[in-house]
C-alpha cells in the first residue's frame, strides 16, 4: 500500500516539475529568440534576405540556445515546484507517512535525467550541424548582398563593425577596388584592401576571393599608442560568414564540429593548431553538460526537499538554493572559459557537478550533518517570532 502511495507521489511531483519546466523553456526561449531576431534583423533590412531565410537562420540558432537554457529552466522549475510543495506542507506529509529523506529526490532526479538526455542530444547530435548550416546560409546571404545589392561607390554596413566598399562591378561578376573595415574588436582593427575580387561558392561555403592587396592590422594600447602592421598578398580568401578571424575557409569552429571530430581531430587543422585549448574546452563541455541538470536538482532537493515547517525559514532556503545554483553556474562558465587558455583544468568541469551529487547524497542520508551556522541561519526567523510571542 505504501509503495503505491509513494509511486503516486512520484508521478505527481514528476508531472508538476516537467510541466513547469516546459513552460519555463518556452518563456525563456521566446525572450532569447526575440533578442537574437533583433540582432539578425539586418539580414532582412540591410542585406535583402527573404523573411523565410531570416526565420530559418533563427531556427538554426535555437538548438545551441536550448542546450544552454534547459538546465537553467529545470533549476527554476524545480525551485517553483518544491517551494510550492513545501509551502503547502506536502513534503512534511510525505515524510510523516513513512517516506524516506530520498522520497522527493526520486521524481526530481527522474525529471533531471530527462533534461540531461535532452541536453546531451542537443550538444552532440543537433547543435553542431545546425551551427554549420547557419554558417553556410549566412555566407550565401552575404554573397548575394555583395554580388547584387551593395551599391557601387557606397560604404555599406554588412553587420555592426563591418563596412564594405567597392568602386564598381565589372563584367563577369568582378568587384574592383575593394575595402573592408573590421572594427568589431576595437581597439584592434583590420582593414582589407584589394584591387579586385570575385564571389566564389563551393562545398565549403561562399567566400570572397581577392587579388593584389594588403591587410592592415591596427591596435591601440591603453596609453593611446597606435601600432600598425601590413601584410601584402597576391591572392586571399575572406570568409563571408565573418564569425571570427581565426576561422578561415574550410576552418570550422569547435562548436561546429562533431563530437567524433573533436575526439580525433585532423592534426593539420589550422584552427586546432592556432587554438587547441578551444577544442579541448568544447569537447569536455559537451561531455560534462548532462551532469549539470542532475547537480541543479540535487541543490534544490537539499534546500527545499527536506521536511521543515511550512513558513519557518522557507524564504531563506529559497535564497540558499538560488545562491547554490548561481555559484555552480558561475563556476561552470568560468571553468569553460579558463580551459581555452589553460587546458589542464578540464577535469574541473566534471568535478563540480560530481562533488555536488556526492555531497547531496551524504547530506540527505544524514551522514553529513549541516553546519551549525546553517542551522542558526535557517531557524533565526522562527526564534524571533517565538520571542515576540
């Protein structure tokens, strides 16, 4: 009889968490998509792309956004659900009816496992090809822009920080007297000059093949000193995606590569040779990412999944849960960014969620008692009300 009751509670909590999670994901994605759509609006307004192309570009950017949003949405869904169950004393009732300290953890971890599988599928299977397709599409849009839309003799903004100028279009699609100014990474600037150029389309995407020119690199120090370097070339290929300077023609970013390629990359990959740390960071971030929904679930369960009075210290427990979730998220993002320059720290990406899971298991099993200061912090509000009465 008790097993059936626990099973019913598990299904009830699981349904509440997953329903709230779905609503959170939709709301958060709607906000992010609006922001991304505004950023890509120049594709329609300035670059003359069709609305269908604009919609597809936005759709292709969603898998990566969803893989980042899903763990946070789960954390918020668990926070809302367990806080409500705590406020209505449902957790206390389950515990009083013979439930173990791990009773709230079962449905919570079941929901977290669903999100973990979703995040793993997005990170390993869906997001890399989607980002690669996004890059191919944006290069085609900008190739069409340069080939047909940009006016001769005018300075046109390709995207914020990128300005394009050509003197005229010649027969055969040749562009003459080309200038491209890239000021996105101010105070570092790059300016391309070329006597002629041609739009080339191939399996590696669309790019601008320029001839007889130079590249001017300018940088301004904190003291205001300007230094310049010049590189002269006979022929040069400019990737029209303009995603970043280190990715040239046929050089895909680590986030655009499959997991199999990241595990066994081509030794001649010029992006890998230039920034090996980014390959290591991307690989281990994908591998470790599914562990974080489980860690967030454990943080929420430790803070709100244990029986306590409905009102005594509940607000402080919510504060502790939010602080713990923010600390874990900050540590994850900081470690990921640090691996790019210091690859040796990659194990920390796995240790962070694993330590949270171990600590939480011991805490719920009452083999790791809460610190005295934490007990005083949580009971402080109740003591004051008792003294006042």
